[in-house]
């Protein structure tokens, strides 16, 4: 069984079947791509970012990885037994269209499994406690505010003169 969240039973599970086809939409660095492949599934990871796909290839070298848009997947209808999308729908511009594409490429009777962050869930709390966060852009600020920097410079000059 594969946890949709972290592999430790913190969320609903996906029943995998060896030899089934799985698509990891928005595969990112390949965390779930690797887990699905390790369970014996034939996995295709899809992401728009080539750098993420390179990272996914390092984690899941046996998986097929494609650069593609989740809103226009390059697969025939009913191509996969499982379509997994972890933390994808919160970042795509048209989540309804993405879900429609997930359903389109999933076989009749297959499983579409979207998993998204919930800011008030236990998992989100665990992420905050452990410091596992998406990095935010860092503002470029001087180490010292301008007024303190001027004072420090003056102090250095005074110290040099007294030697």
C-alpha cells in the first residue's frame, strides 16, 4: 500500500497492483514516481519543469518521464490504471481541466487520486513543526540597517585612529 501523503500511513492509501500502469501527474522530483515503481507498477511521470524531471530521473530511473502540460496530456484515452496527482491541483491555472485530463487518460474502472495540502491538517502541522516547507523568495536586505552600518563604520575609523 502507498500513502498519498508520506509513505507512513498519514493519509489514505492507494492499492497498488504489480504490473499496473500508473501516471504521476506533476511528478516534481519523483518522490511518488519512485514509490510507485518500487511497488512494481509501470510508471510514467509528467511534469512541465525539465529540472524537476531530471531530479525525478535520479530517483526513479526505471520510470518513463515526459515534459508535458497536465491540461493537455499526450496520452490516449484510458491509458493508465492509476492517475496520481499530489499537490498539483493547487498550482495549475485550471484545476477542473486538469481533473478532466486525469480522468480521460485513466482506464474505465481505474483510479484517479488527487492529494492536496490542507493548511489546517495534521500533516500541515507536522510540516510546520519539522520545518519542511516550500522555500519562499528571500528579500535582499543588508545585514545591518543603514543607520547601524554608518555607526559601525564610524566606530571602526575611531578604533583605527587610536592605534
